[in-house]
C-alpha cells in the first residue's frame, strides 16, 4: 500500500508542502512526495487521443506523474490559491490525470485528500473564499473520477506582500486589501503551518483517515 502526495506550491519548503508531509507521515504507510515545480506538466489539450490508450499524447512529465497516480492506493493533492482559485500547476496536474478515466476508471474507489494554503482568511467580508474555492477544485476532480475524498485541510498562508519588501508602502499592497488600510507587515506577520493547531490536527486526521480507509478496503477484499 502506497500513498502519493503532490504539492503544487512552488515556494521552497512551503506551508503546503509541510502540511502535505504531515498528512503523509500520519498515514504510517509508504509514501512518495512530489513537488510539481520539479516537473514540466502542460494542461490537457482536450484532444481525446488518450481515450483508447489511457496515456496522454503530450510528451512531458505528465505521463510519468499519471502513471504514479495510477500505481498508488491513495492520493493527496496540495495546492495554493493565487487569485483565490487553485494554482495552475496543481490544476494542470489534475487535468493530466484525465487519461486514467476512460473505460477503466483507474482512480475509482481510491481515497483522496486535499490541502490548500490561502492568504485571505476564512470568513473575510467582501473578499473571495479562497480556501473553499481551492479545496473544491481538488474535491470536484476526486468526486468526478469516483474517488473517495476523506478530508480537506485549510492552511492560513501568506500574502506575498509580507515578504516583498514594499508591503507597508505599496499602493496595491495585498495587506491593506485583506487586512484593512492600517495593516502593516509587522502586524500581520508570517503565518506558519506549525503554529496552526487546527490545520495540524486536520492534516494528521486526513492521513489517519486515508490509512483507515485502505485498511477497511483490504478487510473487505476490495
Ligand atoms: C500571484 C499570487 C496571487 C495570490 N493571490 C491570492 C488570493 O487572491 N487569495 C489568497 O487567499 N491568496 C493569494 N495568494 C497567496 C497564496 O495563496 C499564498 O502564497 C499561499 O498561502 C502560499 O504561501 P505560503 O506557503 O507562504 O503560505 C497569492 C499568491 C501569489 C503568489
């Protein structure tokens, strides 16, 4: 039994990556963790040439990654939320799993999990629900492929303006957009996954649920 974890965040040692690792470790199973930044994955061409072969015609790393997803028993996808929707690397990876669908439903019945980092805090008025949008993009893929989504994790991440060096003076700072006109870099600070008890527990819970789900499937001989 093996779990594949895929992180779309290009940030080195990002919150998304660390949350994913926490969930994978909580499975207590063999796992492989992949950072999409290290791979080249173009989006689906919608050419339908994978219908008879179950293999994509685009000759990039998407073929290898789809094979990995096919070979494992469970999949956890972690993304981040630029412009409050799922990032394009993670989305392209998901689209490139389409060849696994035709005639066989290779992902059907596999437990799955979703993790997203988001800068806009949940419940912010007059701002998009970034965490919800991100998680749903992953969950909808899993639902439409007949997978069994067992949990989602929302990690409060960082608006890039806390790190860019101009957060306190820039006219278009995301800090004032998200936290109000008086927000400063010092006040907002850097958000770390390890300081978010709820997210840490949710990541561990996700890993445990995946392991339990697979154990039950094995007992039932599925
Ligand atoms: C170009 C860009 C646009 C972003 N736009 C949003 C946004 O609209 N809403 C949001 O919640 N987060 C937004 N973010 C923040 C990312 O979700 C954030 O970088 C994420 O939390 C990952 O960072 P972290 O690992 O430092 O937490 C944006 C980030 C980038 C790089």
